[in-house]
């Protein structure tokens, strides 16, 4: 009985102690500490701010979006280590690690890389591929499909038919239009547009093509100084339509139409010396004719002329007058110049089958004119050595007159300057010369005359006698009246 009483007392005491201990225990309170974060999201390519970027944290807390300046902020973040993740369409996901400290505002910058966006190829070309009779000055346009969150730029390359290198290129253009000027007549062009996204993707269009309208039936050819070299041009009776038909790093001089205007002969110093060349009326398919060069005292490469049937040429080589066919064969001497003289300019009359040729001495002012048969026989001097320079003989259409120029001032200098060169018409039968430059402006020279194809007008070059300014091509009647300007910055005219 005593043992039972004892155990009961122990249980009561143990319960009492446990109750008292539990009654004295207080609940624990969890205290959290916070900091804040602010930051900027930028494009890693150009450091431009990015708007509407979604920012979230790991471990997860808040989700915010960047503003128009790329800025964002999270005001209350539990202290700790976080990864701040950024995502935006068109960009790869980016993150930055940061430690959030108690009552501290942490600043971060998130740089995002653009994903490579591959654009669609350009389409709807204008002019449409295969288009014909297009103008020489042309606007090329095309369409594209824009990309979301990326920009497009364009590279344009234009090729001439049978030419591997581009004749026109436009790189990094933001526009879908390009102005192309001075295209060649009767030429097919191929063009292609490469569309590129700023993130690096690109797509090439199809290879499109168009053909420029037919070459006009121009009646005039002449030379103009282009960047230090003389180049051949073609035109009608309008100075606004000068078409450059040679593009070479050397001089191309004295262009002359064939009688049918299908070809143009000219001289060029491609190999340092001047040689005769032939090209078609568009300036294409040039072909060298001579192997022995044009040469002589004071030669400027203009001392040649067509045969009347277009089958070959007469040209001067020092004291020899040569004949050669259009293929560069059958070179032969048809005349030798008088002692101490060289041959100069010549012309070949279709009507009379005669050749008129100038001779030049060591002094440029020493010059005479001779008439001979096409084979070099029956040589006749038709103009004596007169004071002043005599040059540029050419036949009238009927072959009865020879036109030439002479410096009527009689001035003679070693460098060959002329003070008052006039145009004369020489009646071959009577030997009488008539000055037709009476209306010429003072202080100028009239040079390089040619008859019009109908014989009633003369085309020629007028230039200041001090060598300043640029030459001007003019036209006047055979009586010297009605002088008018045809082309500025132009020389060595031919009219067919």
C-alpha cells in the first residue's frame, strides 16, 4: 500500500513540474531583413536602353518590367543572394547575380544579346525582272517584311551583262530605293539585294534583270575632258544629252563616224603611242587597228581619216602617209613628205577619190597642203607655207573645196600658240581662199572644222587663245553667219 502511494506521488510531482515548465515558455518571433534593387537593361550591341524587359528573381520574389529608359526597381527584397533574370523577344535570356544587403539599394546593369534574326529575302522588284526599254536614270525599289525588335539594312549590287564585278554598289542603306544614273543604252543589267538584320542575319534576293532602252540615233561625236582624260561622247542637237561612250584611263581623241554611223573610229594612247581604234556607235567592242602608231612633228593623235567605203584608214607616221585596212592588214606607204617635213591631218574625198594632207615642219608654223590621188600619185601643192599655223584640212561634200584653219595673226612660236585662227574655204579649181570666221569673238581661235552631212553648215571648236577655259563646239553657216553653241567643254567634233 505504501508502495502504491509512493508511485502516485511521483506521477503528481512529474506532471506538476512539466506543467510549470510549459507555462513558463514564450513563442519565438521570426524577424526578416530587407534591401532594395535598381538597375538598367541595355542592348549589348549598341548600349541602347531596352524597354518592356521582364525582370524576375531566383529565388522568386517580384516580377517587374523596364521602362522606356531601360530602368527598373524592386523596393523590398529579403536580404540574400539572388540571380536577376531578364527576357525580351528578339534577345537571348540574360541574368546578373547580386547580393541584397539590409537597408541598402543595390545597382545592377543587365546586358542583353540580340538573337540572330534571319529576315525574308527582298521581293517585288521595280522594274520587274525582264523589263525592257528602261531609262538610263532609274529608281530601283523593292519590298521587305519588317522584323519585330530588329532593324533591316540593305546591300545592292548591279552588274552589266558579261561583267563579273559590280558597276554600282550601295552598302548599309536603310532605304528600299536606290537611284542609279548613267546606265548604258541597249545593255542588260542584273541586280540583287541582300537584306540584313542588325543582329546579323541576312537573306539574298533572286537575281533580277532589266534592259536599258535602245541607243539614240545621234548625229554628233566629240571629246570632253573627264577627270584629266579626253573621252568620246555622242549626242544629238541638244547639249543636255551628252552620252559618254568611252571610259578609259587614257585619252580617246578625234572620233569619226563611218558613213553609215554604225561605227566610230578614234585614236587612243592606250600603249603610250596613239593608234587607230574602231568601236561600234554605242562605244562597245573596241578594236585596235594599227600596229605602227600615228606619229610626227607636233602630233596629237588626230592625223587619220576613214576610207570613203569604211574599209580602212589613211594616217600619218612621220614623213610617211600610210594606208591600212580596217582589220589592221595591208599596211603600205602611199606618199612621202617633202624633205624636213612630216605629214599631219588628212581627209579622203568619196566624190573625187582624192586625198588632201597637211605637212608640218620642225616648227609647227611651217605647213602646206597637198592634193593627191588615193594611190599617192599626181601630188599637187594647193596651199603654200603662209605666216601662222595651217592645219585641219577637210573636203566639202562635192570635193571641190578644202576647208582648213590658219592663224591670220601670222604669230609663230616654238610652242605653237595661235592668236587668231580662222576657218577658210579653198576653191581647189581657182586656188582662192575665203575667210568664213569674220564673226568670231576677239581673242579666240576657230579650229578643227568639219562640214555638216548636208554641206550647208560647218561644225568646229572655238577656244580662247590663251589656253584658259574649256573648248566649245559651235555651228555656223558656210558663209560664217548664224554662229551658235552646241556643246560646252567639248572638242574635236564630227557630224554625220
